[in-house]
C-alpha cells in the first residue's frame, strides 16, 4: 500500500492548503471557420466550439471527484480571432466576439481566450479591426478574453501598435465605466507571448499547436507557503538554500497533480495533452497568496529591499521542481504577481510599501509583468504607452515573457479602493512615480529594433 | 498435464521478536519454495506476515504448515496454509483502487460501521491501517471499487457516515497519491497496460 504519511500529506495539501488545478484549458483551432460572410463565420465558430468542447466540463467534474482535486476553472483558448476578421468590418468583429461568448456559455466554460492579434512586427487589416473593436467587444461579452502581442526578442517592439493599444485601453475602461473599467481586466498585452498558456486573460492557441489540445495550469501558493512554514517551524534559522529546496520539492508534487488531471482529461476527450503551466497562481483567499510566501520567507513588508531576490528564488525553485516532475512543461511557468488577485500584494500596494516601480523590477525575474494594476481614470495614454514599452523592454532583452493588465478606473484617483469580487479581488488605485515627461519619446512611434540577443543563429 | 508446482498462501501470527521473518522464509525455502509475494507488519507487538510461495508438486499444505511450526516453540505461533486459487483472487480484485482516509477522535464501532459500509456495496478492502495519536485516530485504507458503482455517490454516502461518527472522510483514486509520491512518468499510470503491470 502507498505510504500512510504520503497519503495524509496529499490529503492535507488538498483539504487544508488549497491545492487545486487552477484551470483545464482546451485549445481549439478555428482557422477553418473563416469565410466572406460573418454570419456564416459566427455559425461555424459556434458549432465547432460546441462540438469540440461539449464534454469538457463534464469530464473535468468527473475527474475532480475521482481524484478529489478541485478543477477550479474550465476554459477555452482559440486560434487568434483576428485571422477570421480579414475583409470584415467593426460590426462583424463584435458579432464574432458575441458568438464566442454564446458558445462559451453553451459549453459552460468560465472564460474563452483568443480574441487575439499578433502585431509585434506589423498590423494587418483583420488585426487592426480586432484592436479597434475591443472596447465594445469586451464590454458586451462576459467570457471573452483578449490578448495582443506587441513585441518579441526576435521581432523587437512595435511602438505604433503600442500607441494604438494604449489609447484603446482607455476606451475599453470608459466603455465599462459602470463596473469600474472591468473590461480592461480581460485584455493582456504581451511580449514573447506563449502559444500554449492556459491562464487567462492571455490564453490563445498558437500557430504551431494541434487542432485541439488540453493544457493545464496548476495552482499551489498555499501549499508552498505551508511547506515553507513547516520548514521554518522545525528549523527557525533555515537558510535560503534550504527554503529553495523545500519549494522545489513542493513544486514537484503540485506539478504532478496538474499533469495527472490534464493527461486524464485529454485521454477521455481523445485529444492530445499539451503542457502543464507551473505558474503559482494566487487567489484573493487568505492562505492562497504568493505575497504570503515572501512574507513567510522573511520579507515582512512586501516591496522592501530583497523582495526581488525572493521572487527570483521562488520562481527558480518552482521551475526546477516542476521541470523534474514533468517533461511537458510550458505556458508561462513561473510565479504570478497579480496585485488585485493576491490579498498580501494588494495590501502592500495600499500601504505604499510596494510601488509600481518595485513591481516592475520583480517582473524581470518572474513569469509575467504588471498584472491587474488599477490606475487613475485620468491617466494619459502616453503614460500607459511608456509603461507597456518598459515592460516590453524587460521581456525582449531578457528573452522572457512579460505582460500587462492595466485597468484605468474611470472617475477614480490615486488611493481610491475598487472591489471586483470573486477571483479578480480588490485593490487600491496606484500610479507611477513620474507619470509624465515621456511624451516626446513615445509619440515618435515606429519600431524598436530587435536586440542583439535575437541574433543567436 | 499436471503442473510441477503448487502455489500456497501462508500466514503466520506470533509475538514479535528479532529473527521471525528469517525463520519463516527459511522454513519455506528449505522446502524448495520460491516466495513470490510477501507482506509483513507488526500490530501492538504482534508480528504477522502473509506470503505466497510456489513449491514443488507433492508438498501438501499440511506439510508446509508442519515445517513452519517446527521453527517456533510449541504454542507460540499460529500458521495457516491454503492453496492459492486464482479464480477467487480475480473475483475479489475487480474494480479500481481508491484510498480511504478517516480522521477524528476514536470511539467504538468505527471499523464495524465502515467495513459494513464497504461490504454492503461489494467494495473490497485490500489494505487497512490505523494510527493512534492519543484520542485522535487516522484510518488509511486501500479499496477496490466495482466499476458499476458511481464514485460520486459513494463519496457522498461515506461522508454522511463519517459525519455520524464525528470523523472526516476522504475517498480518492490511488493515482493521485501515486502521482504525487512517485517519480515515474504520469503517462504510465494512466496507460491501462502499464497500470495492469504495476497493480
């Protein structure tokens, strides 16, 4: 029989430490739904999603009971919707978003990602259409999530696209002003965008992916935090390398849980299994926070000097444990720092110990970027543009993904409080230390050339 | 054609001391046996072992029992030897393996209630272990759940039973525990052929 202590340890992780599978995301290729008549495109898209994902939620629920592991979200990620919009108009783009929303509701998934345009080198008409339709598309739909690729280490940075998107983000927030600009939380701006990311709002199905695929995103901040706590309870003077070792072993177990669920879902739906995304994804619940892990490690005030090193160490240990656990690791695979979705990070921002500039430094050593950041409603587009360019530069030069989910909240100012509820959490409006003085630079537009790091052949 | 070998299931119960397992294995090996399965544990100071062994044809269960009893002082050990019946084993082992956990404060009647619960549903208990920590108890069992049973319903009913006993219950497929505790590829767990080999 399996070792009793191993059994009890697993039960404890599941029942007391919030171990769950954060998302099972089915990727679906929709490029064969393209056509000259948008109503036909929408019908094809709706039918294909309903056919491919008909049993996704049921199978996830069955396996959740079988293994006793909650599968918190069931989601879809489609091939870039912009590929279906060539030759169509604004009305057609919004109609497509609505069709995606209806299909997602029909198959009972939480969210559908892939209202996406890849514009890191240039913008084709369908992509321009998609971007300009975002304010309406994200405001009139419930489940549709969007993402934009504005740069990569190979391509450099498309500043013209970033200019356009910066203005669009303000319009998206305005369109959803009655719910504090929430629609902007459904848009992620990426550089080095991963093609197999199962997490929202940035999931989409990349060009090199299968027709249909199952990708899984694990969770586990609570499990990691408790593992570190137990170590420190037993050894109060535990060194950082001992803590890293504990995190690594815990990440192994978390990853294995995700791969088991993902592979079983894929087998039962007769589709290929793709990847496990190792990213530690927090929720607003107490005990399910990335920030609490740093606090347990000894950073009692998040944002204090040493915070970036703690992020780097956590991220590295998670990757090491996860990569040994599974040979199918992909997506973002690191540690998320979505400020609003993590009560400890949100409190640190409120208290003023964690600033946007410190968060930016942290993004250089973790899996994402400035995630779920509430900004004043009257922020200038040039400020947003500069923020995106700075994050893009970090990702491009370091050959890593960075991303931004920025939410300018109409009518709110620095220090105001906003609560979206549920997984999206709550937080305080913040701002960059110096919001102006960059106008001449960002308004130049054009393209920041690919860095020397891109010439690696 | 008659087989040249006979397989037996052997159990020994005796107060624990160093060297018992050596005495047991020596006794069957002296008869020319190949031991092909063994499980040993100590409960409250009493040693118990169950093993399967293949012996040359012509050696009866009684021969094996007598040889083993000679390894111990008269009256010290209880030895049972029965022929291995593959048909009975196959019948008992159908279904998928799940792990049961029950935790809470000890009281009389827990095992009777829980084992009756499983027996009523034709669920086979393959292994069961109870750990005591003061008044707190932890039951961990390995069971085979027949394919026809709805596992969700069994989980709900087990939780209801546990609530009546002031216990917390869990019932999960063994793969989740193996996935977390072992290092082999996950795909091998889910592959029916590999799973059959490992079972």
